[in-house]
């Protein structure tokens, strides 16, 4: 199953203000490329991996930014697509973030809302109690807001360890999408790979990636990024990320 991960989506007149900002027409082209290859959308609320058959795909959007409603949602409506939106619940209703009414609209239109923790903190550095507070708070708020208990979970930045996995499983989060790049040829529901779309993944490159070409480059870039995370002090790594993503905040840890 192919998981495609987006962050910010801009309109035609918008600027690429961060490394992970892409135009809405790229999103439309990516959907068309998936369909042209006979891929079928995955069940957003499935309890188990899909049976053998046509390749499945799932679109996901991280961080709950307002552009998801303004620019991504119209494309999804036009294409008849549904997605999982991973939202840090502490941000709901804040400036440049999704409002509570917008989150409810997404659910009413058939989209799923996934847990992205409460405060978008790096979870693998927290204590067991802190991790559970972050996830329990997020799951409670999403359940109260949408009427549905979330089953999808994306730890901020893809940072995960045994403590995070156990807390997620205890709360009924059945699908854990990290930031490890790949196509999920062998799907592990609690260790899902994805293709993170950035400003370099234009429609032509995206087509090559879903055809399985260029994955070596993706994996090399992923392992280089993970190595930097581990050998650099967090403050240094954060500053490096901010140079690539001018809109990053102190809590963003992709």
C-alpha cells in the first residue's frame, strides 16, 4: 500500500514558502498518476491490511494547517478522493490552522482525522506518562470533536520508540504512519512507510517514484536525514531545518 504524505498545499498564486510546500495542481496530478496505473484508494477506517489485489494508495496531510481546507480539499472534492488529516489538537482554532468547524466538515465529507499528538512534541524524548498524556489528550479531543475515535496515528517527525508504540496500541490506534520512505511492499500496520512530497517531487518525479524508480535516492536521503538527527544536537538540527523551512515553528519536528 502506497502512502503519500503532504504538508502545506498552496494555491496557484501562492509561494513555495517551505521545503514541504507544493501547489494544488501537483496534488491533482499525483492523484491522476495513481489512477492511471490502476491503483485504488484504501479504506480509511480498515481494521486490517487490504487483501491481495490491485495496489492501494492513501493520501495523508500533516499538521492541520488552514491550507488543507482552502487548497487541498477542493482538489479532493473535484477528484472524489478522501484522505487522512493528521492534526495536533492543541493547534485547532489557532491562526493559520484548521478550525473545529473545518475539522467537522472534513469528517462529514468522508475524510478521516488522525492523531498527531496534542502539542506536536517529539514523543521519543518524553517519559511514558508524558507520551500517554499527549496521545490520550489528542484522542479524547478528536473523539469529542468528530464523534469518532481515531485509528490513524502519525508521531510528529516520525520519531517513535517502544513507549510510543505501546501507548498508541493501548489507545486503539491501529495504523502508525512514520516518515520512513518506501512503498510498503510488506505492510506492517504499526510501521507504515510513506512517500513524503516536497517541492522537488513534481508530477514527473512522482510518477517515477510510484513506478518504483528513484526509491534508492529516497532511501539514501532518508537515512542521511536520520543520521543527522542522531549525531547533531537537537538545537543544531532544528536550526538547519528552519533554514530549509522558513515557516517552521519551535514545535515542528518533521
